[in-house]
C-alpha cells in the first residue's frame, strides 16, 4: 500500500467522537456563519499564539490581504517578500495595487535573507519609483524566519512587518511566537497545514486593538464596528453602515468547530512532528542535506525538505518503493511569467534559483509510524547505495 504524504485520516481517528459531535452540534444549531464557535476559536487561537487579538477569516490568502488593506498599502507602494514560497505570498500585493519586490533566501533555512532584504529596500529607495511600505516574511516549511534581524530592518525603514505563518503557525524563536516581532501574524487552515480545518480558513493575529477593529470591519464588507459607532446615534442598524471598502471573508462555523477540537491536540502533534524530524535527520544526514533549523527555533514541520542534486531520479526511485514526494517549489515566483516584471533585490536571487532545483520533501505528519518511517529512510538510503 502506498504511503500517504500527509495522513489526515489518522488524525481524524484520534479525535474520534468529540470531533463528530462538535460538527453535528453546528449542523443542528443552524448557526452556520459567525456562530458562537467562531468567537470561542478566536479566543483560544489568540491564547495559543500569545496574541492579544485573533481574527478568523475565509482563507490564508485573505489573511494576508486584510492587513495590507488595513495598513493602506496600495498603488505606488513596494512590499518586500521572498520568491521561494507559495504564490499567495506575492499574489496579495498586486491584488491591493502595490508591487512585490522579490528578496533572496538564506541557504540553510530557506527563509528571507536579511542582507538581501536590506539591499532591496535601499535599491527601491534610490530608484524612487516606489515607496517601501511593508515586508512579508514567510515561515517556510514550518520554521520561523530570522525575525530579530528582519524586525530591525523594518523599524529602521519604518515598514510594517507581516509574519506569513501559513506553514508555520505554532513555531517559535527563542520561545516567542513570530508576532512578538511582527505587526501581524497570519496563517492558513488549509487541510494539509499543521493546524488545518476541513475546508478553507485563515486567521490574522495582532497586538493593536484599533488595528484589530479595522480588520473586523474589512472582513465583513467594511461595515461599522464598535469603535466606529461608540458615542454616536444612528437611525438604522450600524451593521449596514459601510465605512470602508472591505470584503466577504467570514470563516464557516463548521470550520471553527473542527479547529477547536484540533487545537486541543496541536501542541502534542508539534512534539510528534519534531520526533519524526529528529529521526529523519539522524538517519539521512550522511546521504542528503537535511533541514537546518534557525538557532533557538522550533519548527512545526509543515514539510520535511531535503536537498539532493539527483532529485528527479530520487523521486522516481521512491515512487517505485511506494514512497510519495513533493517539490516545493520547482519554479520560484519571480520566474513565473505573470510576476517576471516585478523588481528583484540587487544581484538577483541566486540562492532561490539554486534551491528550486534540488529540494524535495518527504512524507511528514504526526502519525508517521516508526515502521513506515523506516521504509522511507531505507528507500532514500538505498538510492544512494547505503544500507539503513
């Protein structure tokens, strides 16, 4: 039997009857949009992420768009982001009318390189065509970016910092979540994410009450919120007073119910993921380049990504052994035609382009049984002519 790349059914079996009861409760309640589970989930998510405020939304892409809108990012503005990431990170920038400026990555962690970032900002300032406004740092494959260094750069240049934790929610650096350094942290609850729901969903974590209030407004068509109407009299329901250009990005109550159950075991699943990653590293470090976690960092291991110059041949070999693999990301964003005209850091993105040709990800999830992991390890080692 083929090995699942991510085994969501094993997690479902662990959650069992309480998960099914939580879903059925919502179905029977009829409160399918913005039901009570939404507020409960936002409170518990904020507590887990050590955030004063959490806002649920429709998906991880909207979670990035909402703060850009709240910060007033738009035409003529530059937003700095990596190219070695899923397209949504860069996609949101032109969607609000601004331009992404692509920055290179660190060769070990695959996350935003602070030196390339500094050079890109200075270059944009010298050119004068765009106004630097924000940075989107990505917690790629589950581990935190170098937030102390990136935050210093953001503060130096007066830029907003967004932590894109779509793959890394729950990761920490020096015991702190990315929001400790960032203005907002965003995440995705796409089913395959470390904390995933049974459909689409996302969230924005923040520290500023007024910013959170604006995000609440933008999430639902720019409608008036509490801070907009306090002390004012209205002849009609203020929910129909639209003060901003917003969007429709409400999370379904069913997804909140699922996530509340998953959040109960999330910390244990992070521990289990790290056990799987540790065993991979011990068993494979002599045949492939295994991941490097930033000093002081804890990864949630959304992916376990190795490097080998014989990637395609290794993938074919593993497929013959019923071991699935995936490549994240074979074509960096800046090399895709629709993004090719946007600016890049001085000197280009040589590390990004090199890594895109050698990375390959192995099965990773909390329920990867020892004998199955042994099968994967044996298959990788046999390709390199090494016994387990």
